[in-house]
């Protein structure tokens, strides 16, 4: 008898001689009593990765279908730089592992799926698992007739305060963009300015002549950037006053000692937070930063392994955790991160860029509503095409994200419409990552 046959026979035997019935549903044995009592047992019948790009950003959404007609869940699995490998992880590996199992056993599904590859963590497997995990929470909410935030303990606030990105080629451009957001009711604005001749983050306002189009290389000089940023904040505080909260993302782009200097130089401007002063490879510098400045620190969008973020939280070395929820595996682990942060006085600021599907934004929103130590949420406007493909997307009004009160995550996916926005594999979205270099050709962190 091979191992697979032994497992099957043991499961069918049940009880003390075989696998407990809880774990046997995928092997053909009788399903356990449903967690919802009188309702009939649920089984996963299909798991699909759906790729779409309604805003020209490659999104991956996972749909988990069940044996109850019309009952399915959606989850975000977007790793926009590598969507095809996430698709493979979902379709070829998680799907056969999950079919037949109870989608309401969310914690066990997460733990067993996490271990099912033996090698674990990382953005590919994390996002694939997140797609399933969020979808199962969505299914649980739909079955219970409650929004996911209610399953998490209910609302701690009426809506979720957000920040937006004000960028520009000059200080005046940034000021104008910030005023535009303030006029829309935003109380928090992230400010970034171009550096002439350099590919300052974000690169969308980089002039074509500044990029060497032939070899797609972008130029970067850390010292010039570090000299410019305090002058930007000096201008903005003079023009905008003290009431608006200002944020800045350094995007791990300068040597650690220069990052410490910049955090100190920005102290007079009273930032809401200063993001990603170090790369994940340099987290050992956080202790030295903390000793030298009171500027609030946010970190974590690139983290995927708990060993990267648990020490920063437990040693109180950061003020805001910036984890990309789908990267670490979805709502199940993110809730634990939030609880850990609560005990150490760290607040949340989940990553919320355009390369996160509206389903991922909805998941962030339900988490934000239900945790006491919520800090701020990075937000964006959805395009009309996204709103059409994803009915029920979070509503941005008066600077807040508002949840609808529909069961589950409150968001749906129009698959027929999504198919009209196929993802573009060529040219790749991420062409500028890995092409940022110094004048001598040295590669730089993105
Ligand atoms: Mg960032």
C-alpha cells in the first residue's frame, strides 16, 4: 500500500485508527458538522485565479467556489510584477490541495496550505494563499449574513481615514496637488517631488529625456535627494500650515546613515510618518535610528517572513506597520500582526497602492474597521472600468474609505467584463525595477 492509499483508507476508517474527521473531508470521508450548526456542510469545489487589468495594472484575484449554489468567495492575490507564477501556484498547487475541504475551517486551511509546499513564505506563495484566505472569509461572511468586519468583532470606527499621494516636478506642483486633496477632505497627504535629472520615486513624472531609453536605465543619486527633501517640507509647511498631516516615502533608496540624517532633518516639519528608511536587508539599523530621532517611522511593504517584522514590532522600533496584506498570506496572518502591534503600541498602515485589486482594498477596509490600533490607510480612486469590473469597491468620500454593509467583503467580480481587460505580459509592467543605477552604473535599490 502506498502512502496515498494508506491515508485514504485511514481517513475512511475515521476515529482513533485514522485521521480525525476534521481533516478527512478532502479524502472522501464524511464531512464534519458545519461550524454554522444547522446549515449543510460546505465543500470547496473549485479554486481559480482570475487575471485582469481594468486600469492597465495586472491584478490577480482568486475565486473559491463551493457546493452551495451561488456561494463563492473572492480574494486578492496580486503580485503585479510576477502574476503568472501566482496563477500557477493557485491553479496547479493550491486548487488540488483544497478541493473537497470545508472553506469555513479558515485557520486550519491557512496553516495546512502554508505547510503544503514544505518551503514557505515569499511573495508568490503568500499571494496565492492570500487569495484563498480572503475568499474563505468572504464565504464565511456571506454564509453568516454578516460583513467580514462584523466577524472580526465589529466596527471600532465609522470609516477608515486615508492618505493620498501628492507628487510634482516642483515644490509648487506638489503644493497644488496637496491642496487638491485637502479640498476633497483629505487630512493626510504623502508628498514626493521630482529631482531634476534623477529618477526620484515615484518615477511617473520622470521626463522621457531623463531616462536613457535605449538601455532603459534610470539615474539615481541619494545625496542630492537627501538635500532636497527637507526644502520641500519647509516650503509645504510655510504654504499649507500645520493642520494637514504630511507623509513621505523614502523607498529604501539611500545608504542607512543618510536615511538617519534625513529623518533627523525632517523633525521640525512634524511628519505623520517617514516610510521605508531602510531596505528589508538593513533592518538592523532601526535601533540606531530610534535612538536619534522622534520622527515617526513606517516600514514593511516588502516583508513576507514573520522574522522580518516581529522583532521590529516587539522591540518598538517602528510606529506604523506597512505590510502588504496579500504578501504575507491574507487576512488570517494580518489579524495576528495587528494584534501583536496592539500590545507594543504600533499602529497599522497597510500598503494600499494601485497594484492591489479592489478586493484587496476591501479586505484592508474590513481589517481597518475592526482593529483598535488602526493608524491610517493608503487609498486611491478606482477607475470607472475597475468599478464596473468590481461592483462594491470601497467608496472614498471626505477622505474616508466607507464599507458597504453587504455580507462578506461586500465586493463582487464581473468575470465577463474582467475578460475584456486581459493582462499585458509584454512589455512587462515592472521594466523600471532593476534598472535604477548610479552614474557609474552601480545598481540601486528600487
Ligand atoms: Mg511605500
